[in-house]
C-alpha cells in the first residue's frame, strides 16, 4: 500500500512538473470578422503538434489604430505579456526597434517562400521584422439584386457613377418603406481605416499618395482637393451621418443587415456575407473600387506576424510565428475565410487554384496602391494621424478640402 501511495505521489509530482514546464506563448490578434476564430484554430493546430506549448490567444481591439496604442503601451513597459502578435503591414518600419529580427531564425529559402514585395515591406534596415500572413486589398461590394431592380446592368466604374446609383437606389428603397436604407457605407471614423479610404479617393483622382516615394509631401494639390471635396458631400446624402464614426465592422453591420447598396470593405467581409445565416447571401458581388479622373486605386493592406523583442521565450515564439504564417495555416485561412495568402505556393495548391473568390481578386490586387509607410518610417503613424484627423474635419464639414490639404501639408512637412 505504502509503495503504491509513493508511486502515485511520484506520478503526481512528475505530472505537475511537466505541466509547469509547458511553455506559454501569448498571441495578440485583432477582433475584426473571423480574426480570433482563425487565430485560435492556428493555435490549436500548433498545440496538437507541440504538446509542451500552450498558446494563449488574446483578442485585441477591432480598430488597427487602437491595437497599435495597446502595443506601444506594452513596449514602453518592456513587458513580456505579449510574445507574438498580428500586426498591420504599415508597422514594420515604425515598430522595428521593438521586434525581434527574424533573419537568424529563418533560412533564405523559408523567407523566399513569401511574396517578395511584402518581405521588402517587412524589412527594416536590412532586418526582417515580420512574417507575411495575408495580403489585403479592398473592394466595392454591391447588391446585384438592387442594381438589377433599378435598371443597372453593371457596377459603377467611377465615383460619380457610384454616387448616382447609390442615390437612386437609396431614394427608391426608402420610399418603399425601408427608412434605414443607405446608398454607400465605408470607413469614416478618425483612424487608420480613413487613411486607406481617403488615399483611394485621392490616388484614383491622380492626386498622389500624400507623401511620394521620394519623400515629397504632395497632398496639397488640386486633384487631391477635388477628391476630398467630393467625398465630403457623402455623409448625410448617400451615406448615413453616422459613417463619420464607422470602422470596418460598423459598415459591415449596415451592409450585412441588408441596408446598403454599396460598401467599401476588405475581403474578410465576403465569407461573412455569404454565410448561411446572412440575409444578403447570394445577393451581392464585388469589383474593383471606382475611380476619379485617374485609375482605380485600392490601398494595400495586410497583416504580418511579429515577435516582440521583450519575449522571454524567443526561440519558441518564433517557432510558433513561423507555423502560424506557414503553408497549412494560410491555406486554411484563404479557403475558410477569404484572406489572400502571402505564402506564394499556396496559390498553386489545387484547392486554392480553383477557388473562384481568389481568381476574382486577381485584377483588384493589381490596382493596389501603397500607403507612404516606408518613406515616412519611423513616423508613419504620426503622418497618418495628421492625415486622418484633418480628412475627418473635411468630411465632417468643419473645414474645406482646400484648407485641410494645406494644413496637413504644413504639419506633415514640419514633422518630417
Ligand atoms: C485592414 C488592412 C490594414 C489597414 C486597416 C485599416 O485591416 O489590412 O492594412 O490598416 O484595415 O483599418
């Protein structure tokens, strides 16, 4: 009996020592659409293969500007609370000093498996700071049933056409009894999302990209002013006034309730709109964003996996990051949720190659335009803040587009 007890105790001790030895990795992700679900699936897949590791998924804020704020607080304290995190494509330059350099953990071939443009974007002073997870480019979502009902055979190609169609459909639907119906929803809150939307109006009107690749601050030009001025008329006409407080999920809520003719949003909204419980399932399609006097311009977004420099478990954290941005996970993410892979051979996977959504995204990706995050690093977040706060004043009707453009040019020049 005593022998049995002793054995049991030894067993218990070794089980608890083993449990205590589990390596914990905390993984911060955003909370837009399927973000947390997909991250948890990647974590579960990893833990199944690595029973000595516990990955804790932390659901961060929805809006990218707020996630950045949370991370900066964390870095300021040099805290090891976040080991690995999903970060925005615009951050590698700004956050470089707080993130592990990955070159010594990845072979040249491992790095070469990813989209070279994104690898370049994620490289700061010659060091790879993040592993590419997915490529994001926005689209114009439109209601096929309503376009047909109001006599349109094709989606709009210009912002002007979109305005006219949105107005006609909005008037008709409201008259038919849906008082909540609106023509166009987008991202008008004062945050990074508005930087993307406004850059698209401006670039597609041949108005440049705020700061050009050679460092020239170009925002105060006539085409940019014209584009901002046109968009400033949308809130309260074809868009609800509330759009001035909308992020991606707020616009999707209106769209997915069946209350908008058009929506500017990222690919993540597609699978959600096509879900079985969605009232717009089968009633919408998407195309490239409309244009002004230039060509359709879609802000290049995307998310990367970073490892914090303040982690206590760098080796294990990088190992997990590599898995979470690896082939298997990127394949799952595109097939089940519609996030475009940055791991290039995933596109050749027969299951992905035959995917109609991925095919339809091709021409839209080709219209991608980059935000000036590389040229302004490590101050991109500040440049963008000046831009989106001023644009927000313009679209709220507080100041004219002309005054806004001049004001931001002065502020951005001073800051750089
Ligand atoms: C999406 C994009 C990201 C962008 C953000 C703006 O998440 O992937 O790059 O900054 O939207 O809200």
